[in-house]
C-alpha cells in the first residue's frame, strides 16, 4: 500500500515517534529499528532509489570544562564522548516533484550497524565502501569485503586518526 | 444459469519509486550476485575468466572476474579500486576553494559537472546564491559538457562493438572530431582543454569572452548536422541492431534499487531527470524535454543518448541569446580562499550529470572560536558510475561473453569517478 505523504519527516514522527533535528540528516534511528524503518520507507512511501550511505568518523573527546571568570558560576561540563561513527543514509522517490529523505544513527566503535542490503540492493556496495574506508562493520551483509583498498591494507583511510601521510609500500 | 463474475483486469501500470511503470517492464528475473558455485550444476565445467583491469573495453581500469559456463556467464564479480586516489581524504585537507581542481579529475570526460556538483554543496553550506549571470553560464557549460560526453560515448561504444561496424574506429574518429570542437569552446572560455577549474564557490572564475556566443552557435549547428550522419551510420545498421537490440535489458525496479539514474534508468522506462524534477542552476528558465524509452536494452540507451544530445543543443540555444548582465561571482574573487568558511553542518545537493545523479554530501566541521573550519570535515562524492557498475552482477549472468563487453560499454562507467 503506497501512500502519498508530502512530509516524510512528519510521517516518521507520527509512525515511529522520532523527531527530526536537522532536515539534512533526518531523524536518529535506534539500531534495532533501522530495517523496520527502511522497509516501511520502501514499501509504504515508495522510496525505491538509493542515494547514499555515508559513515563519518568522530574520534573520542575528553570531558570539557568551558572557561569562566572567577566568582561566576561554572557553566555545565561538556561530557566526554566515545570513539564513534555517524552513519547517514539517503533515499529518493523519483519522478516529477522528486524528494529525498535522510536518516542516521550513531554507531560506537566496536559495535555493528545493521545492513540494509535486503531492503535496497544498491546498499551492498555503499556499505562495502564505508566498511573499507571508515571501518563501520555492517551486520548481516552477505559479502562484506574491501572494495577500494587491497585486501591486506592496514587501517581505514577515512578515519580521522589515519594521517594523510601514512607511509605505505610503493607497490600497493 | 450461473453468471461467472468477469475477472478484474490486471493493472497496466505499477507505481514504483514515484514513477508509473508499465507492468511488462518489471521483469523480476535477475542474476544472483552471491551465487554459490559449489552448488551450481555439478555436470557443467565452470571456468573463471579474468576481464581487465588493462583491457580497452573496460573504460579504464575495471576488473571483472567472470565465471563462464561455456560461452554463458553464470556469475560476475567486479573488482574496483585500481584508480583509487583518495580524493575524499584529500578534500578533508584542502580548503573549500581548493577542492574544485581536485574533483575535476573524478569524471574526466565531464569535468564541468564535477565542479558544479561540489560547488553547489559548498554554496548550500555557505547560504550564498550565485548571481543570475553565473547560473546561466553554468547551465550552458553543463549542457555543452553533456554533448561532449555523449559524443565520446558513441565513439567508444562503437569501438567496444568492434568488428561489427567495420572496425568501429571510423565512428570513433568522427565523434572525437566533433568533441574536439566543444573542447575548443571551453579552451576559449577557460584557457584549458580539460580540467577547467572554471566554477568556484559563489559563481564562475572566468567571464565569457567577446564573440563566444557566436562560436557556440556555429559549433552547435555543425555538431547537430553531424549527429544525423551518426544516425545514418548506426541506427539502421543491421549488424549494429543485431548486436544491441534485446541485449542487456535492465529492469527499472532493479535500477532504482541499485541507485542507477540517468540514461540507463530513462532507457528502461524511468521518467526521471533532476534537471526537470528538481531544477538547479538556470534549468527553471528552460523546459527540459526528458527523453524516455521503454525497451531497456542497449539499443534504447544508444537512441536515448543521441536524443539527449540534441536536447542539450536545444537547451543551449534557448539560453545563449539571453545571458543576463551582471557579476559572475557572489563572493569577492580575491579574498576567496579564506572567505569560504561555512558554519558546521551537513549538506547534500545533486545534479544530473551525463551518467545520472552526481551528488556531494559534505560535513562542515568546526573551526576556531566557534566559527566554521577552513576545510570540510568529511566529503562524500556520490558518483553515478559506481552505482551503474553495481548493476553488473545482476545483469551479466545469462549473457554471452561478447555481449558482456557491449553491456559494459553501454552502461558508460567512468572509473575515475567510480574509484575516486
């Protein structure tokens, strides 16, 4: 059953109860609900076209105490953040008046992200690329191999802690 | 007498991805990209055949491992990365204004498109709007680039088919002769034949020289006359038709799921074009007549690209006489490299490149004292060729080896942007 819903963010807020803070990123999705949302987007809202899946690495941050003058009340401490990746997706409904819809989730390093290959076939290579370059492991991917770098390449080049002048053998 | 109710008529169209598609186009028979060859027919003699990476028909350095049962492919496994240059990592180290000449090299047969795509994203992050004159010049150079890119495709595709049309090299020479004229137009405008570095954040770097519009009009008249010669040479050529009609049919539903757009989707019946559906630059000033065919085979892709080429010529003719006066850049050019410091945020924009949706997703990172940083935090280029190649494991099984070469050529992948 396909419904014409002009405002997908409102549809998601009504159906799943997730609010959208940044319209470019879309709602934040719990990892266990990701496949359910993707299937609903494809089957009920007709988002049949894959635009991208991008992972962005954010290194661990220490606790920060913002500066303040003596005698003033200290501002609240910004809590420490673990090493994590932001995984963002975007899908599109084609044709006249085409719209895109994005959603995202946060994946701490060491945890896995559910794979969407079964929902959109095009997520296969997208997830392989993000696994290769950023190091996010997609759980349930049928063929999670490196795609850009060689099989024995050390590290994941698009992580922020991978220096751009990292030395490597010249024959790679 | 019992009256049997008349059966409800089968719907003639089905709605997929916002498009009404004829039901007969949706053929769910796709090859299995994850086929386990151990379970495959034990009697058959499956042979692994390596295609590429150094092979002229792979349009660059693509390697495909083909598992052949006799002359028929049962599984195709593409291997990418031979041209991986780390463009996205480099973008994180360069300032916003210095990214443009780097992304030029991604899709090296249509550099103007790469520049336009990434600068539109930076402009969205900056919240700046290019002046009308820049928007119209952008549209004109984008359409000229599309003409050049499709001309190159016709030539290289005839080379791929090879002996079928008298060696194929004559068509290649003809189209390269006409493409050279477009490169001369761009040389007049930017000083470079290739890798123009013409677009910048907020507009253009070069204003059009005196007499340029006359040159463009004369060249387009010439090229349009020549396209009819290609038609004479190829469209009714019985050998060309035998090699292309009914070969490499792409199901529009599969194309959408793989993220394939552009001529491949439109040749399969998908009526989608970002120039009409989500206008950018000056496309709201012209009516883009989107070409759609429903056969989905190689021949349909060929006819569609020729029709698109003529449509691009028409769009340029609509715009070239009516270029508005005014500045060509919204920012002061001298201060530019330091001036581009967008606030932290996320942005995605897409354009219709000759191969489909070319988009850029940019994360702007924080800089000093709460302001924007001088370079992108993460820059993802969404190339259409990468998605088109992911179609190969689905459509190659069941085809002959010689047809796989023709299919690969008809998809028009550019490895420079697929590998980045």
